[in-house]
């Protein structure tokens, strides 16, 4: 599906939003690609992101998925509009280990009131990607005046 | 529903698990109550847990919900068994601000192979709690030998 | 939580909506109670509602849950407004058998743009209720002019 | 992903299961394609499948999605094993109208204990398909002796 943004400066808008997001910065969520309706981001897999057995904590995967969906949605809205997560479901396919975590988020069905989004979370070990989780979410589009 | 644990030392088991969980420690997820099939936990709402508008980041709420469900499930399993999140859905009811975040997790339907769990996330401001998110999840029970 | 409807004639409005709903009539979804923000409905467990092992088909439970949530939301909106399911998640707690199926739906967090709802599905056998499924959903509130 | 079935006679097994499923027959859920890990099915859009405004009832879409996921999972399990829906989430992308409803279900991550599945639901009007809903589900694999 070919999705068009309502904001010509969508790349700048996504980067502006992520730049002021405390938790994204805290976990060093670094965007490596922005298209109309999709983003890719990554981070180093740090020790604090582990659960008790050394694998990626489910909370980290879900936080990444939420950000990947949210910033994918931000790439489509008008300047001044905000995006808010209404709900998200995440399924955990595999336990993950590696050097890096990659999140790929995209809008699968854009709309005026909400964007339906999906995100896939991968770990990377010696260059090989493993899909560890997949999420689907509803992102509401909010006008600034609301 | 009156739920019984398969582990007489369930409180110790939950605390042992959380003690070795890196991400739980990182966000200072502190358990304040453990019963058979439920837990309560809290943390201070730190600046790094905010999204761009100063509210609790959705990823923090979902990470908290995952932990609250997971440790509630840990309170029921046998010593040696592990708990793994199969999937979780979270709905965001309100934007949250305040001094503390509280998570209440419980097993709503225990089982041999999975525990169905729910978690509610609250912010606390001047002593007043606001329910900001609610989650439902499937937690698989895994034998150590698996 | 004490929820107030925006429609004084909410009972009539729910019954009017269900009366014109083909699928609700087809499966004989009969409302036995309407309050502000909640409904109860039931039907006979007919043979065509079974899956291959004689239990309630998951699709029947999810259809019932969708209706229970939807009509609970209809009890709160203004006359002329419509309710639309954005998404629903259902967890299957037990296989169900019996004479009747009961659905209890309620709005757990009302809002201007959406109502967050939950539904529980029970089978009844010799007067004893068994909770077989639980669902959570997002119901959008739509103005007729939209 | 190239998925292999544990049952050489997987097509016969899926057809045997669907043949004894009362609700699938009731809504005339007709399988038109079976592969290892995926199925396609369709039905005529009958009047009883409508909600109050003439569109496909959400309960019909969710029932179809449950079947499409379930029979996709049945194509992978061993003879004698059963498949049970643990949970499903469905998002409603568009209101649907037309002559036929098509469901495409697939296993997106197979496993020993569960298969993670997805389904897409389409309406067809004058030969043109519209994606109206998308679902993700967890299907448990159960040994007959359990």
C-alpha cells in the first residue's frame, strides 16, 4: 500500500517528537530510517534490558513496539497533530539475545481518526536477525486544540 | 476466586525471581504485596519515564503491566517452573502524571499450561490514584527441563 | 464507578439498535438487563453454535462478546450517535457446554471519543455458571453526520 | 518462511476437522485452498451476517478470523493433535459490504506448544477485494490424551 503523509516535513516532525521523548532517549531508541508510514529504529542490547535469564525483557520489547508504532504514525499526521496509543497487543515469538535490538514499525491502515499500526522486534547476533515479537496497535490522531 | 499456589514458599520465589531481573531493578519495580495469585508493586515516577508531553510513557506502563502479570503468575507455579509471557494487550485509559506509579497484577484464570492474568496501572498524585491503563495477558508455565 | 448516560432514553435506544441488527437476531441474542454502561444478554446453546467437539465455538463467544460490549457502549451515547468496534481481544478460559450462554458487557472507561469495554461469556448447565471467555474492546463513538 | 507440516495428510486432516464443525457449516465457511501453514476460505455474504447498518457484523468477521487461524494451525499439527484458541485480537479496518467474504489465515510463527497465527478478512464487491479486518491469535497444540 502506498501511503502519503499529510505533512511534507514528516521526517523533521518525527525527529522533533523523538528528540523530546525522555524514555526513548533513556533506552537510546535511535531511528535509522523514516518513510511515509514506517520507521526503523535500533539500540544496543544493554544488560539492564534483560530479564532474569539474560534474554530481552518483555517490557523492553513492548516499549520498543509502542515507540515504533507511534513514530510510524507520527510520520503521517499533520504538523501540530499528536499521536496517542489507544491500545497495543504484543505476541512473543522467541526469546531474544544478541548485540542489538531492531524495531520496524509501520502503519498498516491509515485513517482520519486512528492509524492501525504493526511493529516487529528483532535481536541481532553476529549479523543475523531473529524476529522475537510482533505487535499490533491503534494510534489515535489528536488535534492540538483537543 | 480463591486461588492456591503450588509452592508453599511462593513469596520467597517471587522475590528471588525479581531480584535477578535486570530491567525490573533498573526501573526500581518494588513489590509491596504478594498474595497467592496477585502482587502489588510501585516505583517513583522519574523524568526518564516520560514521553514528550511529560506523561507516563506507554512503554513504561506496558513494561510495568508485563511485570505485574508475570510476578503474579510466578506466585502460583511450582518451585523450578518458569513463567513466560506469550502475549499481552494493554489499553490506555488516561494520560498519567504524579509522584508514583502503582501496578496491581493478578491471575484471573489459573491453569496447568497457562495463567491468564490482568494488570492495572495507576499514577498517584497527592495521594489520589488514577487508573491509567489496563492489560490482559497469557503467561505460559514452563518446566525447567523444557 | 458510577457511569451516567448522555441519553435519558438509553434503554429504548439499545433495544432499537438491537432490533435492527440481523446477526444479533439470527443467534437470538436476547437482552435481559440494561443499565447505564452495562448489559446482560443470553441465548439457548444451539447445536449450530458448536465446534467439532461439541463445545461452544470460539467464533460464537467472540460474536457474543462483541455484541455485549457494543450494546453496553450504546447505553451511554447520545441519541443519533453510533458505536463502532475498533478492536477486540478475547481470551478463552475454558471449554463450554450447557443449555444457555450468557454475556455480560460493561463500559470500564467511558470517554468522548471511545468507550473501553469488557465482556464475560458464561455457559450455564443445570443452573451453574462457568466463565468461558473474557474480552476487552475499544468502541468508537461516531456522530451521525460523520 | 517455509513452514513444514508434521502431518503428510494435512489437507485431509483440515477437511475432516471442518466437516465436523457445526458453526463452520452453519455459516457455510468453505475452504478454497489449503497449504502447509495457511488456508483460504470464503462464504456468501448473507443478510443474517449484517449488523444494523447493512455492513458485515463484527462478530462474523471475528468468527471467520478464528476459523481461518484455527484451520491454518490444524494444517501443521500431527494427526490426533487438536488445536485450541487461547486468545485472539481483531482490528476492524473498514466497514464491509459485498457479495462474498474471504478469510485468509496463516501461521506466522509455528511452535511445539503454540502456533501464532494471523488472519485477514476481505469483502468482495464486483470482483474487488477490500481488507476489512485483521486478527492475530495464539493457538495451543493439544495432544489427544490431554
